[in-house]
């Protein structure tokens, strides 16, 4: 589902549309600007038709975008296989005299997969993630991995449990007390991970499209604004976390295991003890959830985080 773009987005897009048509030398037809229900961020998004020497193409226009999305959409066009990101027709880092990045890319016919659940979604996203890692590995790592302030986040979570009187606050208090006591070795174990791999950074079903049918075909990953350096388990547990409050789906699909399997198929490294490291990541993410009440405060999700935290602590 999609609706009209916000007034600010429309104003920006409308003011820059003539410059975009000019730089593309008339290859782009009139643009319909919209905002999808699942879309995040401030980019204006539009649909149009693009004509070049290879034919007529249904396209999506995004502007402005961040530097990472521009860089990685361009970089991953170089694959000789079916692209794991949308095909790019035109792009730039300035428009209308402004330092403003933009993309004109293929309009994928199906998705996102978040619109309707199917038990093979996770396996297909995992295959796409592994393909992304393999393709991105060709590019030199030129940044340090993110360093989350876990100790502070756990303290903030403890304060939030008290201040917000969340459900099961006594269980939360007990679990967070245990996590706080054991945090140093857990954080040290996480920070000792190999963290020199390019990650998608926002791997979830709303960023998964396909050129095929809804339940068939290779997945195409969109929205590359959060690409960064780290360890593949960050993407894997992030994807898994989307299902913590939907346990019936967790019985059908195991994102961490699925991505590990997909990596092995492509000859990518998978540590023998990846399950232990994944459990550390789960404990830290679940335990820090109360620190983010605005984004992670829905009661059902917090209840699922508590169960995940208690389970992880028991396993560790």
C-alpha cells in the first residue's frame, strides 16, 4: 500500500523535478510521488517511466538519499549474476546546484515481503543477505565497526523499568540485575568478534522485494542507507528480532541458522561457535529494549524481549 508523499517531500520533489528531467535529457517521464506505508526516512520516492537505448523501464526515483545508499547501490551493480539490489539506470550526487544524492532504479514488481507472511520468506532473505555479503566483500573495509555502549544501555533499561512501571517489572528488574552483573564478560565476548564485514544494516522483510512471484524467486534488498562494517550476526539477530513477538513464525523460520546456512553455500566463513555469539547478541539487545521506549515500547514486544533475555541468560 502507498499514499501521497508528505507535504514537505512533495515540495522538495516538485522543486527539483525540473532539474532531474534536465539532467536526464528527457529520458524520464512525469513522476508520481508517493510514500509507502512501510517507508522510513525522509527521502521523497516517486514512480515513473525511463526510456533509454535498451528500452522502456518502470522505475523508482529516490531523493535525497544518504551517501551510503548511493555508494552501495552503485557498487553492487557490478555483479555478473542477477543483482541482489535494484538495477540502477541513473544516479548523481548533486541536483539543481545542491549537494543532493539521487537514484533512478528499477521498479520491482513484487513486495515487500512484509505485506504477507510465507514460511519461505526468511530462507529467501537469508540467501539474499549471503549474496550481499559475498558481493560487498570485494570492497575494502574503510571504517571501524559500531561500538554500542552496552553498559550504559543496560543501566538506562534498569531506570526505564522503574520509571515507566512496565508490565512484569519485577521479572525485568531481576533479569536486568543478572545481566548487569554478567555484562562485562558478555560485552567483551561480543566486542572480540570478527567485525570486518560489510552488512546491510537494516535487514527485515519490509526491505525485501522480488522480481518474481511473492512466494518464489530471488529476493532483492532495498534501502542501503545503513550499510556498515560489523559481523554477519548483527544482521541475522536483527532480522530474527522482528519475530520475537510472533513466536509461531519462529517455529517455521530461524533467521540466524538460515543466514549461516546461506553463507556456507557461498563459501563464506561461519564460526563453529556462532550460536554462542548469537545468544550474547540476543541477551544484550533484549536487555537494552526498555531503554528505547519510544521505538521498542509496545507491550507485546517488551514481553517478548523479557522472555528472550531470560532464555539467553539461562543458556549463557
